[in-house]
C-alpha cells in the first residue's frame, strides 16, 4: 500500500463519473484527493513498523487505523449526510473485511 495504491485509487475515482451524475465535483480533483488520501493512509499505518519493537509498532498501527476509520465515518456523516451509526457500521465492517482478507492471505 502507499503510492501505487494511491495512484490506482485516484485513477479509478477520476474515471468513475464526470461529476454531473453524482454532483461530486470535477473528476480530476476527486481523483487527486482520493489518490493523496489513499497514499497518506497507506503511509500512516505502515510507518509505525519503523519502530524496532514489533508489538509496539503493531499497537501504534492499530491506533492509526482506528483513527483513520473514525475520520472516514465522520466525513461520511458530515459531508455525505449519512446517519452517524450507519456510516460507522459501514466503515467498521469494511475495515474488518479488509483485515480478515489480509489475515487470510498472510496465513496461506
């Protein structure tokens, strides 16, 4: 995760629609914002592994991911007018599914 994921997510968002259908703004701006935020998120939860102690690094990374999920829930609630509980459940469920996927991939 990181720059490559950020570029691909930004490109996918820019191609999703021209903004007239959803009213979400210009596709290039959405693509840049989505790409930058994906890159920042990827860097944010991998940087703790520069800490020499693996358990401490994992605890810090988990804290960063929880913060990221809370921020996404807030943004969905505040700017996309999703009910707070609905936004939180959707984001947490998505986070759990991604985590389980990585656990399954790592254990195979």
